[in-house]
């Protein structure tokens, strides 16, 4: 998937981006919790997953 598309997805739908990036893993669950605590923490975490290219 395009890197730019993943960045845009991380900004607008952080849990979806985290799921695409790492699948159903601890990082995905952390992202859901961070998104529920506030949109910005989930967004930052999702962007971190995309930029660091984490794979689970």
C-alpha cells in the first residue's frame, strides 16, 4: 500500500491504519485505547507505526 495513503489513513482513521500496518497485535490494541483516550494520541501512535515501518 502507498506510504502516503497510510499516512493519510493514520491521520483520519488511526485504528484502521494500525490494523493494516501490524495486524491484530498488541500495537493495534494500544492504538484503539489511545484513540479512545483522545484522537491525537492514537494519531501519533499510528503515524509512528507507519514511519518506523513496524510489522508486528
